[in-house]
């Protein structure tokens, strides 16, 4: 398993709709394992394929935060929301592609999601709490949508400017190394 570099916003690949996966190939399974390792390494609770530059409908997540609870890595190909609750929830969200920036986002409190797992089997599960927020955030990535797209334009522009600056600094560091 390899930790892959995570794209930082703004990047055109983070703004595109990803393609459906038609076949769970060994390459895609390897990508999913790499994404899990990349997510745990960051550390984060979710990661979508476009964040590592692959334009396929694949996300990984593990929202277990308690160190005493066993990890629960999930791999979701072609995930789709089949039901969303009327009740809504506000969570302070962040994103590995938008480091150190956090903002409140309102979303349905519970969602039922259908997907294909790494063995090719169809799965369906209802998520609530942090899991519900995370899976919606990651599915948004597959549609080229970021959590800052829910914010007021001024706030979004402010965050984007900070990220442009961060990327410039990282490029400079790389050039120096
Ligand atoms: Ni994200």
C-alpha cells in the first residue's frame, strides 16, 4: 500500500464529475487500499478518488474516532444516496484538499446509501451522525463539489485565496529541496 499525494484546492480535477466504475479491477482495489492508507496517514475520516487525481466514483471512509473501538474501513464504488431524512444536521466540516479550514455545513441528518463493495457485492446501509455527514461530503467530491461550495461567496473566496497561497509556498519549498 502506498500513500498517494492529495490534491489541494483549487485544482480542475476537484471540480469535475467522476465516471461510474463498471468493473472492480485489481487496479481499482489497489487504489482503494492506497486511498485508505492515505486517509489514515493524513489523518482523515474520508477520501474520494478525485482527491488523489483519479476521476472514478470511488470513496473510502472510517469515522471511528474512539481509539478503543476497532477501525471500520469502508470502500464504496458508485455510491448513491437512495434516501435522505427531512431532519437536518450541522457539522463543522473540513477537507484533506482544503487543509486547516473548517466551516459549518447543514445536510440531511440521516442518509441511506447504496454502493458496490470491493468484492463486487451490492451493499446498502443507513448512516447517521458523523458517518452521514462524511458520506455526503465524499459523494459530493465525486460530483465535483466541495464543502466550501455551501458557504457564502465571500467566505469561499477567502478560503480559496489562502489555498492558492499555501500551494505557492509548497511549490517554493519543493523547488528549494
Ligand atoms: Ni473533502
